[in-house]
C-alpha cells in the first residue's frame, strides 16, 4: 500500500497527467482507506476547478471616478505635507 506521501504525490500528478493503471488503482485504494489523503485529493481538485473557472473569466477593468482620484490625490498630498513638516531639521 502507498504511503501518504506517495499518495499525495500521485494525487497531485493526476491533475497534470493521466496516471498509469497501477498508480490509479494504488491511489484509489489508498484514498478509499485514508480520510486525510481523500480530503487532500478533494481539496486539490477543488483548487484546480476554481483555478480553471477563474482563468475563464474575462478580466474586469477596475477604474475610479475622477472624484475618487482627486480625493485620493488630496489625501496623499496632505499626508506628504504632514510628513514633510514632521521631519527633523
Ligand atoms: Zn494517506
């Protein structure tokens, strides 16, 4: 029987390529008997699925309104001025 380390390695490799039938059976048997590796394998598959979903989404442009940009610039300028005044001379 596979060790947990071997099983997690195969579970990870399974995401990138097809395992040969011996490895598939060994992994299946280990996952059947080991709840921790079963959970790890499910989490890997969830992350792969989430990554695929996220990469299929068109990127969303984020933009600020002119008023927001002006407000941020004013805050930055005020913070800069405050910093200049607090510098030791
Ligand atoms: Zn295990």
